[in-house]
């Protein structure tokens, strides 16, 4: 794993597996009904040695800073490309709308407005946990016949 | 064995997470290398790729600069209009920024700037970096000291300095324990009167590549004016037509016109601390005009506001130091000014409850 917390998590898991009873209890009375959980938590937090800080030489420091800068550049370029793509799409949409407006004002108005009082189809069948007794009526024909091409 | 692994992991975790989640400490702190040593290639593959990314970005920006310069040349040739000047200005700004961003990611440039070696102010990238550093580090201190000690409402209307001025009176000019940054004292520091008898070296960091003419003035706004029961300003030093640019940073009297020669600061005994303010004002027409200051019109009593309004000066830089009376000031009065030393004090306290004879004032009168 590339997470910097991997080492601590591993150590914590090892300590938990080893179990509590080997070390003396801290501050007594923390284990309720013989439960060693708090002792385990304290062991993981305070007994596990802290990770040493990463020490870089000046050469490595330069490399680290250069890498950080280059990564920032890459993200900047990605964001720029995304913004440009979006801008192009928006421009094409705007041109299409302008053309529609010039073509037909009624169609344009219809395209720009939304049905304000639109509601879900009330003819919808209520959803149930189990299927109905009659799944499909094969005798009567379908409500809307297919349109002839 | 674990060291290179740690380095590689650092690289990968950089790419996985947006923010730094671990501390990186540099081991070698004291060893300052004399020249830049490029980090070896082939040790860290991410670093090699990073260099490629930076080089590509630089090439793109340089190409962009070429296009912008072509449009700028066309704009300059085009017919003059109201919007033309602003367009040219914005385009020049863009070109400057692109020139700076093209080279700012270069590790050699970063090293040079950090260690202050071969910082060539004619390059846009160094001007950009110095400008940012000034805004981030020096400017807040100047602003805070100037407002706290009321230099700006007293001498000038409040403004944002665009130029960094620093004074050097030599070693020992500040009392022990004064904070010294980069060899210069912090704005607002106390200086010893004995060490300011000789004029200082004025170091100006201006961020424009072209040469502009400035006026330099050292003002003391805290000289007591007994007749009017207030304070008056005294001009200690006035130099006009000082040529300064990003590469020309020192004030030299040979190229400029000294209107009022340097007068040693002499805060009289009994007054509170004096704020000796050095002001750098850009001359009219974007610093291109030269000024003729006739000595008859200017005296040491001229206020700074009058000076600026008369000669159409725009104050761009400011620094000040404080001084309080010292035994050396008596020496200055005797040797340099050849005057009797004035001693100031408060008016005698008048007890309102006593009359002229010293008896208690009568509250009631016999009718």
C-alpha cells in the first residue's frame, strides 16, 4: 500500500493479535468486566514507537520540490484542458440555440422553457413487493398501436 | 537500504493524495554550496519525468510569448484609441507573467533565488519572485509599523508601497537586540544618534526593468513648534532625479541632484521619539520627467505634502527609523549644527483649586 498510514495500521494489527494480558494494566480499572479493549487502545497509541520523520538530503529535497512543482503543473494543465473542453461545448450549444431562435421563435421558446407543473405519470402501476396475480392481459390488444413508419 | 525505498514511496504517495501527509526534513542545513549542483538523473524516475514535464511546459509558454509579442507589435502600430493603452498594458503584464512562469519551475532558478546567487534582476522570473517575496514578507511589516506609529496619516495619505527601500548606516547603528533582516534594520527600529551623523547607503529594490527618476526625501515630522503648540516637519535630506531600476539599486549622488544636503538627525532633549522617514517618490510622467528644484523655493521647513503636490510626485516607497535624545545629540548640536541645544519640557502644572497667592480659592462670597 502506498498510504503512509500503512505502517502504523500494520503495527496496530500485530499488537492487537498479540493480545493484552502480557503487559501490566495502565491506570487500572479501565477494563470493564474483564474487557481489555481500552488497554489495547492505549497500547496501540502509546506503546507503538512513532514513525521517524523522513529525512532528505538537499539533493533529494530539490528533487522532491521539483516533483511537487511538476505535479502541480500537470494538474493545472488537466484543469485547463477540462475548462477548454467545457467552454467549447458551451459555445456550440449557444450557437445551436441562436440558430434555433433565428429559425423559429415558437420552437425556440419551447426548447428554452420547461413544463412547470409536470408530474409523474399517474397511470403508472404502483410498485409492489410481489408480482400481481395477472402479470399481463393477453386477451385485450395493447393501448397504443405501433405507428406505421 | 530503506532510504531509496522511502524516497520512491514519497513520490508515489505524492501522486495518490492531494496534500502532504508526512513531514520531510532536510538533513544538510548548514552546508551552503558555492555553485548549483544539479541532482543526479536516474536515481528517482519521478524526478526525471518531472523535468520533462517542466521542459514541455516551458516550451509551450515560450511559444505563447512569441505570439503575444507579435500581437503587441501589431497593437503598437495600430491607430491610437482609448482602449489601446490599457490593452497594451494588459498584454505586457501577460507577457511578463508567462516569462516568469516559464522559468520559475527550473530547480536551478529556485536554488539561485533561495541562496541569493546570480539573481539577475533583468530577468522577468527573478523580478516576479522578488516581487512576491516583498509582498509576502516585507510589505506587511512596513504597513504595520507605518500605521501603528501614524507615519501615514501624519506625513502622507495612506498608500501601498510598490518599492522596497532599505537604509544602511553601518554596523553598530542599532542598539543590541534589534532585529536585522538581510543586513538591514526593520522599519521602525530605534537607531543611535551617534551613528547617523554620516549619510546612509540607500538600497532600493524596484521591480521595473526600465529606468525611472525618483525623488528621495528624509523628513522628521516631530520637531516641536512652540509658537503654534504643535509639531512641524523638517527636511533633513532632499535629492531629485535619482535614476533607479530593477538593476540599478543603489542611490548615488553623482547621477542625481542634491537639493538639500544631509543633515544629521538631532532629536532634542525633552521630546518623545522622532520618526525619521525616508520617502521615495516617483516623478511625473511615469518617472520619465526630470525636475528642476530651485533651492530658493525649497527650505528645510517645506512639508512633504506640499512638495509632492507642487512637483506632482507619487510616493512609491517608504521606510523610517526612530531616535530619541542621547548624549551624542548634544555633541551634534555643538559640532555639526553649531547651535545652542534646546531643552524642551512640559508647562508647569497649574493647580485649579489654588489662586495666584497659593491660597485655597474661596467658594462662597460674603453678601
